[in-house]
């Protein structure tokens, strides 16, 4: 079965596309965490504008990645679908002090 998601490293962080759900949450968390840990900058962009679907497993994985980068300024650029989810759980209201969530 072909992968329903992908992650690319960029000069400022990562770009994620596709579906981040139960089947992809663990590999997403592993790749994204590695990118956060290896990034030399104090700022890190998690670009989720290419994500078409995220379930609770994907959300849990995203929060793990964002908490891992607690010493960095984390910026989340979300798709409309992901922004709604992040808003519902309070991440757009500063629940994580080092994270800024940009609307789509």
C-alpha cells in the first residue's frame, strides 16, 4: 500500500503533506523529532499546509514534536483542516508557550 503522507526537510524546518493518522503518526513523529533535534536554528517551522487530514493519533504525534522543541520558537503553518483541529484543542490560544500557530 502506498504511503499517504510525506515529510520533507526545508531550510527553516519541515513540510508535511497528506494524511497524518494512526498509520502514519509514529513515522511522522520519528522523522519530525529527528529534524527538530538536528536543526541548528532557534526557530523551527512545522509547515502542515499540505496536510489534508489529521486524526487524534496525528495530533498526539504533533504535540510530542512541538514539546520536544520547547527550547526553540516553533511556528506551525497549518492547512484549514488542521487549523480547525488545533483550534478545538486550544493550541491556537497559546497552550504551548513556545508555539505560534498561523492560520491558513
